[in-house]
């Protein structure tokens, strides 16, 4: 008899943001007059900045002429972009990453879901709890997580590292030894950041036990604190234990344009094998390269004009963070994050569950957020708001929440 991949069948429900989308669409259908504001999924609202638009137009024109037309791009990315990233994101921050250790992709979500393919099926993963659901779900699909217990909302073979207010949303080193450790800083969903000192402890730990850290730094553009590293490679020893995933979505508004990259240093070996070779093989086999026009657009992110415009754009979203944080604090809510990250993580009032608060916010304030429990059991009684709305909508949303 034909059998599907039964590991997929173990996944409970639908992907978190699909569920939220469905719920808010149903509410809008039932209340067509309601002006619903979404501060749920972390999708940007500001248009691509002029420097990027200019680069896109020029690249589109290149595609119209035989002499400048581009077909398949190199599967690992154009060398001009990889060199620019190596210089700006790494060399200028004192990190040693060479262009050929950078793999351009269609975004951090794909890379963070796909990276697990290069590890053995019996690897033990450790994740923060709450966590960006892609890390766990992609490992479930690969058959690496055991069975799901709906009571505890946990997978039997996953090591959970609770991140709660009591530990400043940074996990303790786990008691059981993992093979793969997922860390995301600045953090989605809690908005917390990690100091270089704390992150260095993780790097030392991973090197000591032979684990690999998958470091998701998609939100690094939001860092303001001087002691918070923008890359894990700022920590000594990270080249031999860490893979870093980066995105152009949140620093440059590419959520719809799609582009990201993953860094796999050549020093990173496990079982005598360079993970760089495995990821290159995987990328070359399954990916035909990110579009030329989008990679050209990314070059503008690093131009003087682009840097200046993007600083303003990130500043716009950071202002939203302050609007949300100040208003919620004023109304007596317990709030976290929102300083080095575009997410505000609040405690639900009156011991309400995260989904109860979701429903109440939608019904009473017509505001959509993300229930903390959707990110893991330790997210229960928390709720996430994103700063990626427009300034006007953000102000209006918090006004309604305050009134509620
Ligand atoms: C989120 O809301 O957590 C993010 O937008 C999801 C993503 O970047 O894929």
C-alpha cells in the first residue's frame, strides 16, 4: 500500500500563522464593518526604500537586453553580493568570514527549515521555549522529534529550554546533551537579546560537547545595546561550532521580495566532515539560485544611500516599539522585549490563556496579535505584538487596547 511521510501526520494543527490568518479572516467575514489591525505576523508594512527600488529597476532593465540578461544565478549566490556581505556584515564587525562561506538563499525561513537535512536523523535538538515554530516543525517532518504529548504540548525527543521572565528569556545550558542547538537573538518571539558574554558561554559549551548551534540572527538590525552581538561570529570559537542564518526581510523589507543567507564556516566539522560541503551539496541540488534582480536589490542595502534610508526605516519600526511599550506599561501591563527587537512580549492580564486573550483582543479591540502558547508551552499566558505595523495603525491599536 502507498504510504505518505507519516512524520507529517504527527504535526498538530496547522502552521501557527496560518491558524491566526484563518481566525482573523473568519472574524472579518462575520464583522465586515470592523477595521481590524494586524500586529500578528511579523510582516513589514513600509515600502522598499528608494535606493532599493532604483536598483530593482536597473536590474529589470538588465534583463531586457541580451548583453546584460541573466539566466540561472550561481546556486550559492553572485560573488559580488557574497563579497559585499562578507565585508559589511562580518569584516567590518571584526569577524572573519570569507565570501565562499556565505550561501545566498530565498530567505531565512527556508534556510532555518532546511538546515536540519544535513544532520543525522537521530540528532537530538534543543530549542528555546517559546520558539519560532519552523525549527521544531521542520525537525518533526524529518522524524527527529519522537511523539507529541498534547497535554504537555511537548515532543518526547526534543530538549526544551524554557525562556521566561525569571531568566530574562535567555536559556540555561540544558542538562541533557543536544547535538543541535537552535538559538535566535534578538529573539522571536520574546524580543529579548543576549549579551556577547552569555552567547560566548553557549559557544564554549557547544565546542566542548561537539554540538552545532544554528544561530538565527534575522533581527540583528534592531539591536541598540552596545554589548549585544550582531553575529555569533563576534564570539571567539564560533567558527568551529556555529551556522548563522540572516535575512533581508526585517532590515530591508524583503518579506515579499525574498532573500536571505546562511553562513557555514569551513572550520565547522563533525565526524570528520565539513558541514560546508554538505550544505553546498544540498543547496546546489535543491536550489537554483535567488533571482538576479533581487540579489541586485540587496546590493543597494549596502550602498551609502541604502544604509541611510534603511536606518530610518528600522527607526520607524523602533518608534512603534516605543509606542506599544509605553502605552502598555502605562496601562499596567507587564511587557518585555521591544528594545533590541521588533517584538513586544506581554503577559496576558488576569491569568487569561494566550488564546483567550487573542479572542478578546480581536473581539473587543479588533486587533490581531500572536498567542504566546503558539510558540511553545512556556509561552502560555504571554502574547506577542509586532512593531511592523504602520505608525498610525500601531497608535490606534494601542489606543484600543488601553480602552479595553
Ligand atoms: C513571525 O511573525 O514570527 C515572522 O514573521 C515569521 C517569519 O519571519 O517567518
